[in-house]
């Protein structure tokens, strides 16, 4: 006899124990629709998201639009990653050298460089999928109604 899904979820969560009281769990992390996945993958992966046959059948104008969105996405993510590193290092300088002239100088002269490619992984910078989606929506790479698709 199959257990109803809600009872199974409750049973699985109850196995975790006392932690459940203090943490919020996303029970179904795969709540994105196929349209949302398609838009996000197109922005993140560009033409690599398509098979050779799909690329052969695709209009050259559509390929150009996909590449434009993909390149813009790479620029936005790179700038966001740099800003996260800057925020971390500024906090580090402020905590290690409070009120010193070197920490004030470092904090005042922090900027992102579009030519620099930040190679620190998003996982190391604690950038999750939801914050990435919100970033892309705020920069108008993904549509404003992305969550309603």
C-alpha cells in the first residue's frame, strides 16, 4: 500500500528531529516549470543548451539573440561575483583593522572591473539558484513575470 505523499514528507521531516523547528525546508526544490528552466538555461548556457540538429534548424537571428543574452548574463554574473568578493574583503579589512587608514583606503577604492574574470565558484560565494534568478530578473535578463511562467 502506497503512503500519501504528504504523510511521506511528514515522516521524512520528522526523522530529521529537532532541527525541523529551527529551519525552513523547501519540500519540493524542483518547482520550476519547463518554460522557466528553458529561459534560465538559455541565459546561463547559451547555444550549448541546444543539440546540433536544433542549432542547424535555428534561425541565425535567434542564435544571435541567444548569444547576446548569454554574453550579458556572463557579464552580470561576473560583476555580481566580484561585488560579493569586495563585500567580503571590505568586511574583513574593517574587522581586522578597524578605523585604520589602510582599511579606509581599501574600502573607498573598491570597484568591479568588467575586464577581470572572477573565477571563484558561485558555491564558494554562497550564491544559490534563487538569488541568481532574482539577480537576472532585476537586470532584465529574465522577464519580470519569470516566477509566473
